[in-house]
């Protein structure tokens, strides 16, 4: 009964992972989508391999499907690390590590599939029967310990990268980064329980419970990755966004929604706090919305009054709009810099008024005035 329920959960897990892997491939332009699809690909084949192993009747078939799980696990762990690197905009490091990670996977596959000649992965193998089910049980060889240490090191590295990003992210992004961290940590914990033999299922202590985690965690992770696409430009904009800058900064996505800002914008616009994530530019500065619509992919700089009024006390802004492109050179938003130029504008106005008075004085004078 317990196994039938477990089997149903694993089948659902495979279908959920397959669906979201397809969606991630369709949305491949989103940062982190392709490593996410690679991770799900590994999970899917691991789950399938594990079910086939349990249902196998002979020891050679058990070992065959267990070998497939080793390879699937290697693929998944590569997706783990590449996702963390790409998601945090460390694409250059990801490219440098890509070949090394796959070389390690190939070396591990060679050890696993040639184990009958050296017993470095399994020193001995046997079947253990519980509740009518046969489980593969083997003593770990020297390479197995190295492999487990390497796998957990890669997983913990990816988790560490995301934890660092969590502390750097604004409050809005912390929810999404936190969801991704849950998607990384929970399966790892279940894997540790399985390897350690502490599965909390009486009579089925050798059952691998990690495969069922995908039912909840994959949708959670996908929501964090694709939800409203706020994260599409976050890594790009954060390279330019410096909170200590004296100028007001706005990061705006293609839908003209505020994605990020610094604290100076609140002072400049006489707001109690900086604009909330998702606030539209039209609600914040209508003229800026029109400017972005008219010049979507050009760098612009011009002066604008903060309010549509002829009042001499009106503040003037120097507005710079800089298009942001993703790693495939596609336009994804803008970096807007607002600088208070009221004093400069007032000085120019005073200078023009002085020049006007001088010209009026010269033109109205009955005497001839010559400038030498």
C-alpha cells in the first residue's frame, strides 16, 4: 500500500518535471532557464531509473538501472551549479567550468560502468527484499566516497552562491531567491537521509524518498524563476546600480515597471520611501513613460521640469535613459538616472535675464555704446 502510493507520487513527479522542463526550454531566454531544464532532465531520468530498478527482478538489472541513476545524478548536479552561476550573473565562470564539470561526469561514468573490473564503486552487491520489493544493497567502494563528497560539495557550493545572492537581494527578490533555495536544499536533505539509511518509512528503510520532492519543489522553483519575469534583468541592472550614488536610479523593465531603485529617488520626488517594486513609470513620472516609449532602444539625455508648471520654483531634472540588453543582446529594460539640475537651471535663467536687461539697456540708451 505504501509503495503503491509512493509509486504514484513518483509518476506525478516525473510528469511535473517533464512539463516544467518543456516550459523552461520554451522560455530559454530567461536567465537560468536552460540549466534549470538540464537539472530537470537529470531528475526525470533518475526517477525513471529508480522505479525501473525497484521493479527489476534480477541483480544485473538492478545494477544496470542503478548505473543509469549515477549518470542522471551527474547531469542534475551540473544543472545545479550552472543554474546558480547563471542566475547570479556569473556567466563567464559558468562557461569556464562547463567543460570541467562534464569531464568529471564522464570520468565518473567510466568508473560506474566498469565497476565489475575494479569494484571501486561497489565492492559487493546483493538484493534485500522488503514487503515483497527487492532493493539493491552494496558496500561502498573508495570511488563512491569520492563521488558522494564531490556531489555534495557541488550542491553546497550552488546553495552558498544563492545564499550570498539572498543577502544581497532587495526584499522583493528575497522571496524568489528563497523559493529557489528551498528547491535546492530539500532534495539534498532527502538524499542525505536515503544515503544514511534514515528513511522514516517502517519496513522500507532502503527506499529512496528524494524523487517525490519534485511534486512541490519544481513548481515552486519555476514560479520563482518565471514569475512576472521581474528577474530577467535583475542581474544586469545590479551591475550598474550602486546604492551610494548621489543620483537617483531607476531600473525599469519592458512593461515600464520599476524593478529596482536606490534611496535617492525618494528624496528627489519627495516620497516617504522609494517606489515599490512593480510601480509603473506612468504613475511615478508621466513624462518619463512617454520618453521611454518614444526612444525604447536609444540612450537619451535631456532636461525636464519635475511638474508641468511655469512656477519659478519648479525643480528641473536631467534625465538619462540607458537601454539594458541581456546576454543575447536583446532589449529587456532601461537604466534611468535622474539628477537634480534645478540650481544649474536657475543660474542659466538668471544669466539669461541679466543678458536681456543688458540688451534692453543698450537699446534704450540715447547714447552710442560701443563694445571693445
